[in-house]
C-alpha cells in the first residue's frame, strides 16, 4: 500500500527529495526489556524535508508509516510522530518479540537504521530439594537449588549463616523453547550440632531482577546426642550448708528428665537429697555426703553423663586470746575459750578442726596471734614467779621475829614488844635470810 502511494508521486517531487535529503540519516538505539514489560522504539532524523519514516519488525512487517498504523496488533501503539521522530511502544513483550527492528527513511535511495530488541527471561522462584527432616549429626547432606525460565542463564549462590559457600556444583540446561535456561546448583556438606536451626539460603541473581535477587531458604533440623555439665551452687561446700547441683544438658530431642546417682547407686538419703527437675538439692551437708555424684541424660539419639566429686569441708574456727587468773601459788591456771563461727546458713557445728578447712579463706594470721599469746603467757609466768618469791621471803621474816618474842612473853603482844625493843643478846638474835 505504501509502496504504491510512493510510486504515484510526481517525478519532479521525487527529484526534489533526492536533492534535499543528502544529509539526512535515521538514528536508532538498541533496547533491552524484561519479558512482560514495554519496549519503546524511537527513530530520529536531525534534518528532514518532510520525508516519511517507517518502523518494521524482524519479519519485515510494517508497524507504523508516519502516524499510520499498518499492523493490527493491539500491543503496538504510537508514541510520537513528526518529521523528525517516529516513536512506537510494544507492551507485554514476549520472548518471540526479540529481534532486529528497522527504521526506514524514504529518501532516494531509502536509508535505514537497525535497532535490536533484547527480551530478558525472568527466572522462576528457586526451589530447594534434598532435605528430609530430621538429619542425624554426622550425616552427609546434599541440597539442590533449581530455577527455570531465565534468559540469559541465571547465577545461583549459596549462603549459610550469611557466609557464602563457594564449593558448589553448577549445571545449565536449555529449555524446550530453546530461548531460556534451567539452572541448578548442588551443595554437599556434613552436618554437626552447630548446624541445628541454621538457615541455608539459595540466591538467584539475574539482570532482569533489578538488583533484587530471588531467594529460597531451608532451615536445618539436626538431631544429636546430649551434652551434659554439672554446675555446683558453691565451689567450697561446708558442713551444715545446703548444696545445689544443676545438671545442664543440651541435646535434640531435649533429654528429660535426668537421672542422679551417687557412687554408682541410688541417692542414699532421699529426705535430704531432693531432685527437682534438673537440680539435686542436698540439705545440711555432712561428711557422709562425700562421694561422686553422676548426672545422666538420654534422648532418642543416645546417652551422655557428667560427674561431680563432692568433698564437704569443716567449718572454720577462731581461738580467743588466753585469760590468766593470778594465784598465790607458782602454778598458773589457764583457761582457753574456743568460739566456733559459721555462716548464717549453717545448721550444725563441729568441735574438730580440719587443717584444710581454712585453706583459701580470708581470716586473721593465726601464727601472729599464737606468738602474742606465748609472750603474754611467758610474762605472766615470770610475774607470778617473782611475786611468789617476794611473798615467801616476807612470810619467813615475820615468823622468825614472832618466834623470838614468844619465848618468855605471856602473850603475843608482849612477845612482839619484847622482840622489837629488847637489846639483850641482839647480836645473837640476828638472822639472815637469803
């Protein structure tokens, strides 16, 4: 139709167009669009003396001649038509629309410009296969991530705990339409208990996704044998106190309940040894509680245990300074008072001292106290000894004088007076006491 119209133009007009169109040339650009999107094809001419423009598809079918639509396709619309530009739009683009489009400027000869329309195939949402829950610790796991419909072929990446895994297998296959691709990637690794609850992510990157990758996620469930640990409420248990042993067990499935034993047998005193959940409470500790306590946890995967050796320590004691009671005799009477101190939680006391019971405890320097007590005792004994010597000497002198006056005196007073005042035989009555 258009060629017929052009052939009916006068010869003179054709000659004018040829003469004035020597510097004219159509300009186009390649276009890339995502499948299902809209493509805009634009053809421009900087200098045009009313020469017609035309767009045709890869099959050489005319789409638009100037502002006149030639192909009955509702997806194709006119955007702008002038002597300098012809722009058209193709909506809901499919993969079959891809190809080379031609813009023609009807000069003599006709000048053309090519524009290639590239249609990107959007990859489907990826799927992860190969996981069966639960997985036992130590098993080899193989996960496969797959996506179809990408054009060009999409890229698949694996992540575990937000850390990319590089050692994977990659496979690309062409789809039946021979335009798009199916891409798959396989991840192999051996699982352990640290993988339980971890999210493994398969990420698909493609230029059609506008920097928003598609992802698939698989949360791992790993079953493993219990791990057991015993935690005491105090690191230094003492007589009379209470002690709580906590059996901390981790496993999947969670082991419940736990089993407590002492020295390989049942707990000997259920009245004082009370089990509450994962805790063993021992009331009013004494030396008979010494021994090895075992906590055992079991689940469907296996069994594990932990042991705690209990040593009950004596309560610490403190000696007060020695008290000395003076006497007229040379033998001192010494009393020593021992006060037993215990924590607020103690229920019993002990009269024996364990040399190891004070190890690691903050208290007075007993060696220094003992030295001070020894000095005090020594000084006291010396004082008593000197006092005894003084009293013994005074008493001997008194008895000697009294005896001298009592020989001829009728009474004691006369004897004392005679002894003190008489000068007769003074030299004979002198006595010396050393």
